[in-house]
């Protein structure tokens, strides 16, 4: 419990520091959501990204497990549509078909309902930071091609689903169409256009290609204990 409280304290300091940085710099760096064009070119770029990251392997992968930022661990049984969410103090099984069927396996917190809701939010957030590029051709996503300085980027907007529908991300890619970063226009951050870098890509056991390190304002977000299986 002492370690858990320490994690909460450190996390709180980091979050408050980040908020302060955002507030101070927001007036100078906030950008408007760019205009883009829907249509075949946007879909073609999206498909090129998926080909580069071996989307076929993602489709065939049955289990994906990882630890996010050293705090939450996940074992997502994608083929059965449930996930085990765990930390030092709890373990929860989320039924992704019906959240009402989710259950707390073990916990030091007796507020099970709140723990399940928190686990849902954490999984939605942490899984997105792991495998966001694989979602760009989903039915709930609107795609637009953005051209700037001779480079093509892919602007996606989630029009439904998830925890925060309406969020937009502008993906930048290299010459092989592998993502290098995205800019965010999201409801939880009052500043538009904050950039997150995606790097340290690895090919996993099932053939999926995933980024194991992201960074925002130079603050690293690391993915560890990453495993996938067919």
C-alpha cells in the first residue's frame, strides 16, 4: 500500500507539472485543427500505414499483453473479447462485449463499481497508446488527407465509440509510411496540436509492429512486457 500511495503521489506531481506546462505554453503553441480532404487519397494513405505495420498480423493475433508506463498491466484476449487489467493492488476482468458482466478478481478497494469504471477508462486510454494506428480504418473513424510543405499527413477523427468520441489526431509518417508522431486535438487537453512522438518500433511474436516508446514534451511513455500470440 505504501508503494501504491507513493506511485499516486509521484503521478500526481507529474500530472500537476504537466498541467502547469500546458497552461503556460498553451497560449503560444495551441494550433487550430487543420483542414483536410476526405476521399480515396486519405483512405490510400491509411491503407499504406496499415500495410507497413502488418495489419493482417493484428487481425490474426489472439492475445496481446503489455505494461503501460510501469503502472497498469493488461492481458487482452482479443479473440474472446475480454481483458485482464491488473496493478499492484487489484485485478479486474473486463468483458468488452458487455461491461456489466465484468468482475473484480481481487482488490484492496471495496468500491468494485468504481474500480471497473476506472479499469475501462484505463484500458481505452492505454490500449490506444499502444496500437492506435491499427484503428485508422475503423467504421467509427473519419479520415482526411492533409498536405503541408509537400508532405502528406493523415487526420483522423473518432466520430463515435470509445471514451472520448470527437477526438482528432494528425498522423505524420516517414518515407515507408511508418508513423513517427501525431498531433492531438482531444477533449482532455485544452491545447490543440500537442505532439506525441512514436518510436522504438518492434516486430512482435505474432508479426504485429508496435511502438514501445512515446513521448510528450520529452516525457517518455514506455511500453514494457510486450508479448503477442496467434
